[in-house]
C-alpha cells in the first residue's frame, strides 16, 4: 500500500474508529493510544473554550457532540487556536440537531466563542488622536474596535446548570462584549436606551457628537423630556469610556 494511503487510513481510523478500520501493520494497542490521545487533546481544548456549555450538557451528550465533530467536520485551518471556531462552524453548518439539544445551545456556543475570539485578537487599542478626558456630549465618541455588540434570543450571559430556560424570553438580550486596555474581557448587558445608543454609535463611526446621538434617540422614542435621555445617556457614555468600550472623543 502506498504511504499516502496508509496515512489516510491511519487518520480516518483516528477520527472515527467505529467506521474506519485501522492499518493492518499497526498494533491495535498502539492504535488505541493514538486515537485516545488525539481525541482527548481536541476534546480538552474545546471543553476549556466552552466551559458553560460543557457543564450544562450531560457527559454522554458532550462526548457524543465532540465525537460527531471529530469524525465529520472538515477543518479549514491547521492552527490549534482556531479549533474552537471550527467547532462553532460545525454547530452552525454540519451538525444535525438532536431532540435533547438545549434550545439555546448554538447561541451559548457563539457567546463563549466571542470571549475567546476577543482574547486572541491581535489588534491593539490605538488612542492616537483621541482625547481620553474629552466631553462625551459635545465631543464625538470613538467606539473601540474590540467592543462587539451582540443580540441573542436567550440570556446567554446568565445560563448555567441551574438556569436553563426551555423557551426564549419575550425580549431579546443585548450585550456588548469587550476587551479593555489591560486585555481583560468584560461584558455589559444593554437595556432599550443603551442598545439604541450603541446602535447609533456604530452607525455614526465617530462622526456625531454624543449629544446629537442622544437627541436622535429622544426624538425616535418620542420622549416627553429629552433632558432625561441626555442625562441618562451621558452616564452610559461615561461608564463605557471607563470600561474602554468607548476610547474617548476625537
């Protein structure tokens, strides 16, 4: 048998021992060691990347999920740090849903991946041309590129073994996940007003003052006292600046 054919048979058996026979010239005991080693390495990496999902699923369900990924998903990168994203891609595209899947499984996996993606992101916050102490109302706030605005049907940040809603709440969950200048990961849950403000900050791309953005919100929701929106919004902007969600003003 050609060497490349042996390699393919070897790797196919490691990925799915139940369906693919091992090379005949490899001792079964050694082959089992290889299979276990490869699977455990990948399983351990994904478990550490998706800790909440791992805790919520039963061990049988978790291993079945990982076995399916290991056997069936075709990765598009050889880089170990990209394996968690490949697992998310598997859940999105290749995984066949099962009856015992939590309704929030894919959203929770995405939320946990976002934290990891921000952690390994190589971008460095650049404060050039930004006034960290500038007035956030009269100035034009600059949103951090490492602040990602997300929305989910389920409250992904609150899910745990003790809290697993079977149905999504009536209201969606809006969250900003960010990495600050100290490279710490954090998140902020948004309410209706702060979600609108974040939406307008993203659309503004640093071209409008904080006051203009808040005035637009007051008009949009037809608030009877725009001063209330300005005052509350200023507090939100200040908190975001302290967290490095906003870098400052131009």
